[in-house]
C-alpha cells in the first residue's frame, strides 16, 4: 500500500513538473551561450519566444519548449502520442525528393555520404558540407601545407611538409620573401585581371521564390566564383488573366497592387516592397524578365536573427512563344538572355 502511494505521488510530481516546464508565464531563464546545433539543424526560439534551442527534426519528439524546424516546414503533430504535451515533428504536405532512386519526404534530413548533410524541402534538395573547407596558406612555420586522406576518416586533414611536393608552392611562398624598401610594389591579382561575368541564369522557379546564378571573376583574387541571387517572377496564387484589359491578349509587367514582404525559409523581408512581376497571355505566349536589377534584401527570422540576400527585381518583361516545356524552365536559356542587369542598392 505504501509503495503504491509513493508511486502515485511521484507520478503527480512528474505531471506537475511537466505542466510547469511548458508554462510560458514564468520568467525567461536561458543559458549564457546558445547551444551548438549539429549540421543542418536550425537554432530557433522556443515556443515561449524566450530561449534559443536546437530545432527538432522530422520524426523527433517536440513540445512547446522544443519546437520543430520551421525552416524545413515541419510542425508538431500532437495527435500521434497520448501525451498531450508532446508531439512528433511532421513535414507539411510537399513534394518528395528523388536522389539516386531513394525517395525522401519533404522536411526529411539525410546523409548521401559522410561529407554532406542534406535536407529535402518541397522537391528541392539542399546540402551542407560536414568537412571543413578551410584553406591553409604557406607560412614560416608551415611552408608546404597539403591535404591528405587518413585511413578510417571521412575528411581530409592538413599536414606540413618540410620540402615542396610540387613547384606550384614556390609562387605562394613568395608572400614571405623580404622586399627591398626601394623595390617595386607587389602587384595584386586584381591589377591585371580581365574581368569576365556571365549573364544571370533564368530563375529556377516560374512562380514563387527561386534562385538565379552567374559566374564571375570580379573579385580581389581574380578567381572564378559562382554568385547567386533569389528571384520571384510571379506569385504562385496570382490570377493575372483577370487583369488583362479588354481587347488585349497579354499583361506584360504588372506591379503589385499593394506592399508585400518577401518570404524565404520561414523569414520575412524587413521592408515592404511593391515589385513588378511578369504577367501572362491568353494566346499561348509566356512572359519572362527582360531587364532586371539586383539589390540586397534584409530578412528577419522569427528568432530575431537577420540576414541579407541579393535579389532580382524585375524592370521589364517580354512575352514570346519561346516557352519552356513543363518542368523544364531551363530549356531556352541559351536562346533568350536578360539585358541591362545592374546592381542597385534600392
């Protein structure tokens, strides 16, 4: 009898502690340093908007104080468990991803190899490297660094050699040679750089947020690099045909009727914008960007963090019959280019 009473008391205390733990009326008591999250896991505010925690992933238990990763469009489904305070992180309805014949649900994380951690987000796969991509330059204490593969380990590691393995290290070591006070000023790679920049590629999505990219060597090292910008040709739920005037077959470049905030990975633009979009036609033609500008947009996440991304802003569009096939938006990229794109601070 005594043992049963003690058991009941313990259960009541546990229940009371659980209710207290989920109560947002208590003062915030957060650790000094935010937790270190694993690769691909977002750092988000708990359900009380109090402390930053590592977001729970698909299939993991969740609660008010342990929210799901909203950047991956996960939500806490409380109906799956008998405990009303605890749920399971489930992905919202979205397209699955196919990688090498393996199907992944929207919001599901996976590792195709030990060097990459990936996530499926509504039909799109995004990956982050698990190995450090740092570059070790020659120095007096390590004149000839090189990467080696260590048996049994996934990632390569840097080692220091006493003698050069290749002649290419000689030019790098020139950085540490003493230059006479009256000698010539060292040249920067930028001084003799022949700047080359490709056109921006078409937006990866015909509606909603997408990505556009280009390759350029317009940097201090004069080395080719890939630049990206987010883009939106038109909203996905817009019924643009209603705006076509009587006697016309197209609406070419409609502007948003009111201010709107862009959304990216669960975060919203700090400013409100009235952007132009590409319209639609009733005669089978499609409308795509012709002239654009690129400007930085600041986004703020629910956790309070902010970040900036370059974004395409449409100036004018053109309507034509050179339309991409369904699910093949890159079909005509070699035929049709955007003109007069320029950087803009907006």
